[in-house]
C-alpha cells in the first residue's frame, strides 16, 4: 500500500471515530434534555385509574412549596410520580456517554489534523528537495 493510500485510509478511520464521538455526545445531550424535562416541567397525575380530573403538579425543581416531596399525608398525589432517582439516573448515565464521546471526538479530530500536518510537511520537503537539486 502506498503512503497516500494509507494516509487516506487513516483519515477515513479517524473520521469514523470522530463520527462515533459525535453520536455519543448526541445521546448524552438527549439524556440531559430528558433530565431537564423531568425536573423543570409541570405534570398531571391520575388519583385513580381513568381519572377525569387529574391532579396538576408543579415541576420537581421549581416548586413554590417548601419541598416537592411533602407526600401523600398532605393529599399530595404528585410525590411518587416523578421521583428524583429517575432524573438523577438519567443524568448519571449521561456522564460516561459524554466522556466517551469527547474522547472519541478529540481522538478522531486530532488524528485527522496530524495526518494533514504530516502531508503538508511531506509536500514542503518535496518543494525544498526540488529547489536544492
């Protein structure tokens, strides 16, 4: 395999690695958006199956009461519907996705840039050799 063919193959592989990084970062952003949706949007809860007038609940994060976890003892049907562990689990799963995505994206990008730099150096060496001869 000639060096140019090897270099093009190397850049193609680096582009695929960078694309995987972008994909993982996209998944992480979707997980962050899901967590924000769970924590910041108001929602409704059926007090019993098929309830025609569901209870309206404030968002878990932006409540005007002392806490969003007052519970059923106060007639609050909203307590168990959107729980903190679910939102934090989604956020926790996004961390490895983001770390892996950033690592793959940076690795692929740097490989492409280094390959372009090496090609530019080879071209400059050819010009310098032709001028010296």
